[in-house]
């Protein structure tokens, strides 16, 4: 009588852990399950000129660039603040990494007590002023319901401490001058009428 030979069953294979990137990469967002910190984000995620990557309460928040009006203000305001801040011995920057405890923020504009040059991030204690530009469509839209109307009103923002600075929000937008807008409205009315 012949006996049937049976081959031993293969041992169950253990799943290999997901490869972890050796260079900063957005792939880290897929394989990391623990809460995020500012330092982890700075260590594991790449520097980018693309979306803002912030950490709030252990979660990574990725935000695309805001609209054109927001970017126009973001171009002009830090430039004007920088000129005023330097006269007071301070430094102004657009969109820098600011660490507050385990959180990482990227304010639209920051004024610091010392130069941020050469550092990937600064502690919030170095900030004299942190500002967010509120515009329709960005995640801060609930702060002010009608930022365009406020800017169009042209009321000047003025401060004296920690340095003297004044700016009319309407001057920060890339829009036609009021008389050009009026002419365009008249032309449109003529074309419709």
C-alpha cells in the first residue's frame, strides 16, 4: 500500500511594514498614524512653495493657495510692514513656520523680534505680530463675512506699538482705480441699454 506524502504547509508570512521615506516626502502622511507635532512635520514633510502644511492638535492640515486678491495683499502687506518694522529693529516675513508647543502655524505675515534668516522655523515667543489675511474662499472666511467690502471702504489701519505703521486695505488689492471701475460700469450699462 502506498502512503500519500503531504507537503508541509508554508508558514504564514508576516506583512512587511510600509516603507518609510528616507527623504522628506508627503508619503509620510500615508504611513504615520500617531499624532503629528511641529517637529515631525518639519523633519518628515518636504519644504514646498505649494500648499500650506500646518499642524494643529496633532493633525496635519494642508491648505491650497488662496485666491488672487489674497495673494495680492500677501505680496504688498509684508513689504510695507517690513519697511516699518526694520526702522523699529524688527523683521517682517510672509508665510514662515511658527512653532507653538507641538503645533506648527504658517501665518500670512509675521513680525519678529530678531531675524529669522537661516532657520526653518521660529518659536511663537519671537513674534511681535502674527497676521492672517481674510479673503472670500479661504478657511478663515468665517472671521469676517465681507472682507472685500471692508477693503473697498478704505478705512486705514493704524498702529503705533510695537512700531508705527499704517495701511489702507484697499491699496493692497490689484484692482482698477475707482474711476476706472466707474467707467467700466458705464460702458457695460451702455452696451446693455
